[in-house]
C-alpha cells in the first residue's frame, strides 16, 4: 500500500540527522474511535502522511477514546470495538506495528495532568472561537465541558509525547495552532527554570492535508457525514459512486460539463492512478463527449483497485482476533508512557512543584 503515499513532509524535518545518538523526529497523529471504519477521504487528509513518515520518523498514533466521549459519552461500550477496528484498518493500509507506536489516549495518565495545567493558562475566548466547536454544535451535539475543553486536551495529547510534526486535515488546523500557542505560553511563563536551559514543551508544526468533499457535493466526507468506507463491499462502493453528485447544470451527456469542484473528478484525482485516463475523461467531459455513467464507472474501478488489497489484508488481520491488536497497543503504550513521563517530569520541574 505504500506506493500510494506522496505527501510532502517538511524538508527541514526530513533532513535533520537521525543517527543513533539523535532521536528521529516524531510525527504524532490520532483518531476519535466514534466509528468502526474510516471513510477513504481520510487517506488524503492524514493517512498518507502517516504511511510516508514511518520510515523516516518515529510515528506515534493515538486512539483518542476520551475525545470520543465528548459526543459519544452514552456509547462507551462501542469505543473499544471501534478502537480495535480502526487500528486494524491502519495496519491493513500499510502502517507497520514494528515501526509505529500505537496507543490508547486513556492509557497515558500524564496527558490529563498536562491537560489540567494547560487549562489554567487557556482563555475562554480562545476556546469559544474554535471552528470544530461550532461544527459540533451545528450537528446537534450539546455543549458540555468536555466539548468546550476539547482543544486543550488535544494540545495535551500533542505535547505530552514531544511531537515535532502533527498531520491534520485542513479543518483541524486550528487545533495545531492552539497547541503551539499553549506550548509557547507555558514556555514563556516557565522559561529558564530547567537545568542546562532545556526546552520545557516542544512547539510542534502542523502538516496540513486535504479535506475531501462529500459524495453529495456538500461539506466534507467524514465518519459522521457519510462517504465511502474502507469496510464497504464492492457493491456498496458501486452504489455510492454511481449516485455521486456531478455538475447540476449538465442535463445531457452532450452538454459541456464543469470539472473544477466536481466531486467525481476530485475523487478521480485522489484515487485514480491512471492519470492519462483522468485527463482524457476531463477533456471529454468539458467538450460534452462523455457521459456521467462512464466517468463514474471508471472511478468505481479505480477505487476498487485501491480498496481490494486493503480488504484482503483486513480479512487476514480479523482472523488473528482482537488480542493481536490489543498486544500491539500494550507494547506501544509502554513506549508512549516512557516519553510522557519524561515530558511531565520537565513540566513539574519547571513549575517548581
């Protein structure tokens, strides 16, 4: 699956020395286990960055079970199942447990100590203007303390493992900014209080990925808003692709159509590796010499080419059972806790506690 990766990681990060006496730069990412499968749009958002980074970076992938409770606090019985399923999917996509540190957010108690500390230097106006808060409220979720404090907890997640780079989709960029803001604010308050002038909290950089449009041309493709899932069968994929939104002003196949902003062509660009075919379809679409059915059929074939090996690998991993994934998590959590201990130790030392 690594042949699909082509995310441009920052050169200044890639070019730093990675010898045995200098740790690799660390890329940290994570997901809320509110569903048991990903939409394929997440591949463009963050997954390609994770896949590409695993050979050059120390990659930490968190399953954000406490974050899931901000909107799914009454469905906690589903969270464990979803965690296992999402990690299994990432491995099927090509993430190597021998290289990647997988862990559960709830297994790093140091995170919640840092969350409390950061909360003391966070201003309410900084939380009230967060785009994700407005989005969740617009979806009908009720405002609770957890939802309001979500960005602070996410900042703690990022900072507790000394993250250098954090890949996020464009719609989550604000979370990186508040993590940087709080790290810089804490460092300014407590600068010079560590021996040998060490940095207290590492200030991370964001790696911004694309947000895939929904199949209906409205908003983004996401777990809660619908899309094509890695768990979908071939028949389900075909049904979804053939019902995709296209140019609404194109009544007949002979009418010239618009390619720009057209969901079908956005997905072609993302998942069809036959670029000559994509360009030919675009040219004929603009001229009105190809119908939507052919364009969608070619897209279906391209997506199936992408999904088939993932499905096969998922089937193999499912046969190994949940214990296989749990063992991977427990191993990762030993490593993640070691790093988190070091970070919270610096924080407590700098505060003089």
